């Protein structure tokens, strides 16, 4: 597993989820998604799980995406898994490609990016 990547967004988790869901061909890679309002203060959380086959690793990779605003900031966390091949655990750029795909979808709304 690669290090989680976090983005700060200019839009709420539900608005970001709508942007992701309206992206062309998103359903091809989408395995699961859900969203919830937590408490009475407008706290939101959305979870997405994507899976994609990569020829370069001859295997499937997953991308788990969590959008939330629990501390007042709109955040997205991305975690990849399963993208590495063999005992030396090399993914040949598959995980970076998967996260970049999501970054491109949300590009207009990204305020700041940081590795966790």
C-alpha cells in the first residue's frame, strides 16, 4: 500500500461526490459508494471504492476515497492497494496513476495537497 494522499477541497464532500459521480465512464471502475450526514452540524462523509485492472502489473488495484468535513475543512483521502507485483512490491506507477485520475476529476476544486 502506498502512503495515503490528502486533498483539501473548496467544495463540500457531497458536492465533490456529485462531481466524481458525474465524471464520464466512472461506473466502469466504481465498486461501491455511500454518503452520510453525521449529527446536526452538517458534517458529511462519503466513501468510494474503485477497482481497475492494470496490464503493467497484471493485476487489479483498488482506490479507496474518503471525503469528509468533520473538522470544518473539506478533505479527500486516497489510499491505493493491490497495485504492486511480486515479492519486491513494485507497482510500476499504477497507484500514482489511479490517484492522478481522481485528482484530474476534482482538479478545479483542489485547494491544497499533502501526503499523510
